[in-house]
């Protein structure tokens, strides 16, 4: 794996600009934020090998720990990236596989006649954040793991914070997980976003206009293409020295990642965000 180590050392030392666009974006984002990457620690783990003719292709996970400094404030950002490494025309190519899109976005049944009177619940933000920190790079066996797991993970965090479930067994109604079944809003990014916009009972959120208005335990929804279909969700776990959210997420597992996701391979200039204060209406 010496070649792998050499490749990433060259990336991080800016000796191969343009080779990994997401990394170039990350460097630029840090400059914009006034943040500095003080130390980078990486670990690669190969989990699949495939030999085609004389070429050896493989898949690996790159786990980065980045010590960030912003003014006098230090924090550790972590991300796990799935990569495919293959040889093409004599050149070795490392391609990031960033899966952030749900395969389907079922419609929710939110008819006025089905919505109960507005209710309030006590939201324990600390418990939600603690759960998010405990499980950011692993999977609670009490729940099903999805290939696109971001919304399932956020839902688990909110439930750990005391958000009440309702709507079972109708999968298009409410927000719930029960036994081997769950609502669309529990696990599908687009359905979750629309549920939060109109919920009057159980889990509820107040949409706000700026990320600065969010606190740990709140939620950000992402429409990467700006086409109206939301395909990712994160939970706020901390704030940086400028009062901007740092988030945890699943699918491409991340911890204390800057909220805007400009360093994501899925990011586009057309991206649209929704910000929700959980437990408020």
C-alpha cells in the first residue's frame, strides 16, 4: 500500500492540484472560512479486490482526521471516503464514490383531515448530539442499515433526543420506526424534508432562514442539484468560532464537517438548503 500512501501525501501537499476536485474545494473553503488544516492523519482500508486481465482494481475506505484551527478555536473533523482505485491506459486513477441520492422519494399523505391538533414535545438536544457522536461512523444494530443511510441516521439521533413517533403502520404518514418497518419520512431524504415542513404533531421543526440560527441538535436538508428534490440530511453537533454549524452525517460518514458541503463531490452551484429548528413550530 506504499503507492496509496505516496498518492495521498502528494494530494495533501498540493503536489497534484486538480487530481481530486473535492479536496481542492475543501482547501478553498478553509481559506474562505479563515480556517487552517493544522494536521492531517489518514488511514486506508482495502475491502475489495478485483483482478481484470493483468490489472488489479480495488475499493478502499480513506478515513481522514483533520485537526482544524479557526482563530483560537481548535476542533477535529473526521470523514470516511469510499474510493475505487483502477488502472486505465497505464495510469492509476483514484475515484471518489460519494453516494448521497435516495433511489425513490415517495409522496407523504399529509391531508388536513389526518393531521391532529398541534402538540409540543420536550427535545433533549444533548442526548441527540451524544447519539450522533457515538454512532457517526458505526451502525446501531437496533435499526436497519441503508445503502443511503443519512436520513435513517438523523432520524435515530432525533429519536434519541425524545422526538415522539406517530403514524404507524401507514408508511406514507407521520414519522416512525417500528420493528422491521418505517415511514418514508424516517429514511428517505426528500420525504423527511417535506414532513418537517408540515408536521403538527410528533416530530416537528421550525424552518429558519440562515444556518447561524441553528443550534446543536437541529437539522439541515440538502438539494444538491437545486431541482426541488432533496437528497441528503445532516444533524448539527457543534458550532465553529464564527457561529456556523458543524454537522455529522452518514452514507459518506462525517463528523464535525462544515455545514455547506462545498467540499462534497455532490455539491453544485445550484445547491439549495433548508434549515430546521427541531422541537419548535
